């Protein structure tokens, strides 16, 4: 397993990054997820149902991007912390 670190240059103003990357979670509203939401289930139960239906949690998507070399794990953690 390799985790990359950014190397800066004049073109990226020393940041080691180019462009932007959007990490997102998409919860598909299937029957089970809808049932849980409408019954006011705990968010953990809703998340588990979403994952079972194919949802990729935000942190897992970020770790995948870090392993791909698209970003760093530090940027993933920073972005997720800013969200919550």
C-alpha cells in the first residue's frame, strides 16, 4: 500500500495539487432506506442500509482517492473535518 505526498512546483504554487476533487456520498433511496427514514430510525441503521445497497461512505471514498494518488490522506481528513 502506498500513500502519496504532494511535491510542489511553480505551476501549482508549491502545493503539490492541481485542480479540485469532489468526494461525495450518495444515498440511494431504496425501499429499505425510505422505510428507515420514515420510521425515524437511528442514523447508523440508515447508513448500514445504505452501505448494504451500495453506498460508499465519504471516508472510504476519500481513502480510495488517496490510495489512487489523486489526493492525500491529510486532505481527506481535513475535508471531512471541515464538513462536520
